[in-house]
C-alpha cells in the first residue's frame, strides 16, 4: 500500500523543512554538503514564502525558489513542494483587511504571526488559490517533486462578519428551514427562537460562551466548530484542485497535528491523497500518548501508511521548559513513528533559523554549521540506517482486530457542555483505553463512527456521548453477529446536534447495553469511590454512573456512598456478541487487566506475550509475505523478552531462532522480519 510513486521512492524518505531564503548564498553550498553527510534525500521547500513569491498584487517571482530547486535537484534529492499559503503577505493585509482573522474575544487582528487568515475572506480565497495554481503551472514538469504540501498546520478559528455570514449559508444548507434549526438547537431555552437567518450570530465571548471551552448553547457552538473546520477544509480543497489542474497525478497533503481539537481530521481525510502529521511530544512524554497520535493518523485513511512530516531532532521552542531529546531518543521516536505506519521520517528544521521565534527550535544543522555536533551525528547515523533498511517496510500495514472509536464532534460536545464536570477530557479517556491495549501489545486501529465495524472482534467506544443517525443500528448488527463492544459513562446521551435522547441514558444504546443509568455523580479531585474486579480493588474517579441492570450481568459494584452495591461494570449478551459498560473512570492497572481479559475472550492474541515486558512497546506491520515486529524500549534500563518465532533483526542483520531470549538495551529499538507462518 505505497503512499508515494514507487518508481521515484524506494526507501523511507529522510529530510524535512528547508528554508534557505533565511540564509546567505555562502551557507547554501555548506548545506548541500552537510545534507549529503547526513543522508538527507528529501527537503520540504517554500512553506512560508508567499511574501517573497508575490511582492504585490500582479507580480509572481519564482526566481529564488528556482535556484533552490535546482541545487537540491542536482544533489539528487526529492522535493516536498509547499504552497506557502500558511501566512499571507503584509501588503495584502494592509490593502485588504478582510483577510485578517477575528479572535474568540471579538478582537480584530492586525498583520502578524501565522494562522492569521480568515478562511472565508474573498481576498484569501482568491489569492491563495491563484498562488497554488501558479506554482503548479511553473513546476508541473519537475520530476523530483514527489508530494505537494498545501499551507501549513491549518488551525485557529475566525469570528469575523465574513464568517458569520458564511455560517448562516452553511446552516441553511444543513437545516433547510429555521423550524428545523430551532428544534435541533432547542432555542425555546432562554427565549432564543430565531425568526430570521440574519439573527444568528457567531458563538463566542461576545454572545454564547461563559468562557472559550464552555458554551451556553452547545448546539450552536457545535455547529460553528463544524462550520469552521469545513471552512478551512474548503480552502484546502480549492488549492488541491488548483494543483490537480496542472498535475493530475500529484500526491497532495497538508500537515495535521495529531489530537488537534479544532479540525475534524476524519472529515478532512477524504480529501487528502496521503496523511501527514507533525509529532512534537514534550520531554519525557508518555510513549502510549505518542503512539495514540500515530494510530489516529494511520486510522484516518483506514490503515494506509502516513508521512511523518515534522519532528524536532533535538528541542522544541514553545514549551515553558524546552528540554533536549536525550541521546538516542530522536532515533527511538523516529522508529516509533515507522512502527505505527510512517513511511517518511522528516524534521523541522534542516538548519536553525537565525532570528524570530524559532531560532531556538532544534535543527539537523545548528547555528554553528558543523557536522561534529551530537545532534548532527545522530541524524547522520539514522540516515545510514534508513538507507540500509531500504524499502523493507514501505507500504506495509497493521492488521488490527481491535479498534477504538474517536470522533471530533463528540470531543467538541463533551468538553463544551456546562456539566457534569470541567475536568472531563475526551482524549484522556481515549488514552486510558488505548494504553490498555498498548500495555498488552495488542494492535489497535483508531476508527470513525462511519467505518465498517465487522472487520474487528472488539471495539471500544469511550465517552460515546453523541449517537449519529443510524450508528446504533449498525452497532446492534455488529454485536448480533458476534462482535464485542465496550461503552463507558456519559454514553448515548444525545443525537449529533447535542439534543438529549428521551427515555433515559444511555439513550439508543440502552437495549444493547442491557442497563439504565439513573444519575451521574461528579467527584472532586479529593473524592474517590472504588470497586473490585477479579478480587482486586480499583478506584472509581471523576464521574460515577448510578446504574440499574435491565438484563446485563453485573461484574463489579461500587463500594462507597449511597450507591454502594449498585453496578459499576456490566456485561450484556446480545445475539452472538457482548456489550460491556463501565460507569466510571479507573486507573491504568485496571484498564490493562480488563482489556487483557476482553482480548482473550475475543481471541485477539498479543504480538508477543510475556507478563514481564509490559514496559516495552511492541507493534507490528506486515506485507503479503512477511511480518515486521518492532520492539522499542523507552526506559533507560535493559529488558529481556522471548521471541516466539524465528526472525532476522534488520538493523544488526542478526538471525534469531524461535524462543530466543533477547536483551534489549535502554532507549533502543529492534526490528524483526519474520516469514508469515514461521
């Protein structure tokens, strides 16, 4: 399942963002020499060059960019060509102020920063598309451009008058009539009934919000979030079409940012040829959290490999404390990306900027311009290894039998509500379940609500708060045919407009789960309930559903408070399958044990089973003929594991027999190639 032209790309591409326009000509020759030493074979060009390419309304000047293209082409490098539309020129903001974004507070911005363009500005729409078209026309015969990169890290939200007007148009398309809209939003509440489309205003601090993350009218806010995501998606699609006009077979992407709340990446993914994303975990980040982001990106295209477009080789610059990646960590995290589906390893940036806010952001080449720095040496070593690996893992996929449902509108709705607690974080709950699979070395796909459930033996749907039309029926069919579903507290409450489903919680899921939730108790940080699972006591935290069984087997009960001895964990047989419901949040030890039992029941084996290696990360990709098992040790201590099959370790070329006892040093990775069936 190759993501780039296999005639042009025969290995994991290695490189990243290169901005020679920030440097003088004497540096450019040095760059080429150092790139060669580091094994760099792809550069991303032209990410923020709009002002240089278009100095005024009529002039387009690609002469400086042409020089860079010529230099890297002569060195045999591939190009990821960006469209530069992530930051508009100063002259454009002065002449056409409609291009400037309005903040959530209602403040109209001036020129500056980036992500500062209104997606519904006619000026932005006109000139961004025209620039993309000009670039595509100019470079349509440039054979070493293997991927096109539209804009950069789309994000933020605009609340200007252009957006407000466009929002009304978007709403008319969705609801057709004001009666339908008023019903969906429950506008009888607080006398909000709308009698004209022009009465609808953008929901921000000037109108419908207590604060940015809490809305007084969730239906309005939820639709504005959908609208904002769609608005930027339309910007992307317009540039995409402009490039395809001149290069029909172009591979086109834009760089996502993992669990980024503002944009519905699942909805966007249909319009990208390949998924790419930027991985910037903080120092000492949880490996499972990083892995979850990779899995989310891989899942956007139903398991198709993705591009790691950016990571730092050493240090970020925007955190309160920007610690260095310790020796070996850059290499380990690069292979972690590959282990979860990346077919490129790329950095921001190739050479450190000489000024402005990213001058302290890490780079392959430091300000010293030397090849004997620790970071450069590590990058060069990785470059050699990737060249040696060649196309071994290119196009290989992960074939998981377990899945997690992740849904952006649910995320927006759950965290935008006034109650039951402001401490509820959607991604935290997803991570609790993901880590349970991760710790048991079970491959898992991250999927959307509209995907085919039948390919999985087990699906976890944490915080399944909103039930989109038709989804509960598909879930019933899935379980009836033998599937296993896992729900949690705060599931089944509303439809896709955040309108409560009558008849008690979990709404449309009640019969499926075999329970009825009467109330939900929010616990403070200082409060905790508990329950026993397999004779082991576990905490019940944050929220506690007060549950009545209506046919479901009770597996665990609360131990404290007035709802002591009522169900907290249930299992309902439904057709040939089962539905589990956990009415609270617990700790990682519980999720590890609980999900191990579920996977055993569903006959989903671990990639490598060993009770003593839970701190190792073990993932798998496969081709038609081979399995590629990645074993990563994120700790500083050496670990031992047993290899249950014969295999070749690709980085050392050492061959291991079945049941070999293997020592893996700290901050290290091993990649095993095993013929299927061995």
